[in-house]
C-alpha cells in the first residue's frame, strides 16, 4: 500500500474535500477509468480507509462496461448472490425505482447475509430525481467509538444472525405489489443465514466497527425481544447524525464506500420521479471478531418454486 506522502503527491490535499469530520470526502480532478496508474488506485484506497465513503462528480463518461473496468482495479468483482447482474456485465446491479427492489430505504450494509460480503461498492448515478433521492452513509467505526465503555464491552462479545429472509411487510409497510413480488421471488430466491460478530476487526486498518443493519434477525443466545431492544440501542449510534454524511446526487456522480465500515440508506422521498443507480461490488473477506473467530454461513438453500394453482 502506498505511503501517506505518495498519496498526497498523487491526489493533492486540495483535491480531497472532507464533507464531515467523521465520514465522507469528495475527490476532485480525478477521471475514473481502468487506465488510472496504480498509485492513483492506491491513493483512492487510502482515502476510502480514511473517510469510509468518497464521491466523484462529473463521471458521465462511464457506462456499465467502463464502471466495471474501473471497479475491477479495486479488486475482484462479484454479482449479487440472488439478483445476479445486468445482462452483458459480470457484477452490475441496476437499482431502478420503477421496478421492484429499486428503493433501498433501510439502513444496511450490503449483502451481510453471506459470510464474505462485499469489500467495496461502486455506485453510479444514472437517472436522478430533480428533488430528493439522496443517500446517507454512516461510519460504523465512529459509531463503535461513540459507545460508552460498558456497551462497547458488551458489543465485543455479541454475535448476530443475518438473513435475506425477514418480515418484509413489517419493515416496508408501504411497499408496492411489484416490490413485494421482487422480494419474494428474486431477493429471497436463495435463502442465506450467516452468523457475524457484532464487532468486526477491519483487515486493513485494525479498526473495530459495528456490524449490524437490517439483515440482522436476532442476537445469538438472546430472545427475539431482547435482541430487538439491544439492536436498537447499538443501531442508534450508527444512525446518529454526527456519524453520517448525506450526498445529493447528480447524474454522472460516483460514490465508493468501504462496505466493511459503513451502513447506508437511500432516502425514499422522491415520489413517482424516476431514479436509477447502478452498482458494481468488489469481493470481500470473511469478518473476524475481536477474539479471532470468523463468521459462518449456516444456511444456503434455494427456495422451492411456487406450484401453479
């Protein structure tokens, strides 16, 4: 990995504009493509580790193929485990508000229902509403540091079960019929259930982060009601405004985030306006707890096909 001095030489401090003290920075004067020198890729990686999410304006030259080619410079790409990829690509997931599954308006870390969930996500704004449609990110390392010491010690010793199968109607009571159908037939076409530590140790920085989000079903060894109460306590530190940054999208913007140290939320405040973003994901590693144990997937099974009436 390049040194901080090299990082500053490749991407000057003046071109890295922090958006808050704890999370988020805009990187200016960088044109994203697969021909960027290795030193620039290393510098972007360094800024990701520091700011957790970085933003690039004016990247309208990117199409699906170019987005994938750039994203692959950050690591091996993987498709979504149940939704697959856009035709002609290996990993691109289209999030289209006019189709089922296009509004990710729940706090989550991408795909934590599998063990080695994505390392980085690269999101490109394609069609952006005139008003609304922002995305909010949280720094889950800052959330961990915000915990009072007794809660921090408790979190260090907790594990949680994550799954892509949950009470969708309770979580999204105003979801459309198409969204419910997409959840039942596509998003949960394969059932996953994975145990993760509530606190994971970052493999590159050694930082501890809260590993939670809407895929959590329960805390291991606790009742469902106790799990829900404790989850809300810890999650409240993740969503505290001081630990978040909000991005106002424009078409051609690109956001890249460290999926190992963030949660995010796509604000569903744009009514029937059209919103399309496209995501490439970089393959991740299996989380490790503070005592060195690794996450484990216990369930991976295809749902039986619905029988015709």
